[in-house]
C-alpha cells in the first residue's frame, strides 16, 4: 500500500520542473499579481479588493505567459523541423550527385 501511494504521489515541484513553460509562467504570474495588488492597495487602501485584483492578475498573467511561451516553443519546433528537412534534402541531393566509388 505504501509503495502504491509513493508511486502515484503527486509532487508539485517535480511537475513544475518537468513541464515546459510552467516555471516561467508562474513566476510572471506571481510578480504580476503582487505588483497589481500592491499598487491598487497603495492607491485605494481596500485590502479585499486589492487581494481580489492580485489573484485575478496572477491568473491572467500566468495564463498569458503560459500561452506566449508555448507559442514560442511551437514556432521553434516548426523551424527546427524545417531546418532538419532542408538538411536531409541537401544531403540526399549531394549523395545523388557524387559518383559511386568502385
């Protein structure tokens, strides 16, 4: 029983470390939420609204950061795939042009 619990336990830190863009988007979200909440509190002195704004800003900035990072990674992956295809095509053409050695 203990082995199964250990095997299927969910570790948030490992999940964040292994998931692409997770760390960056969470960091941007934390900074964005903290900044928005703090500035609103300094302006209005309403604790509840400031906390609501901080949580909302955190969520919005984290999701936006996640989507932006995933978009950039997808574009990089597509460019890498195109480059590999071009290199393969070039090496295939080059091997056709070379005479065979006897």
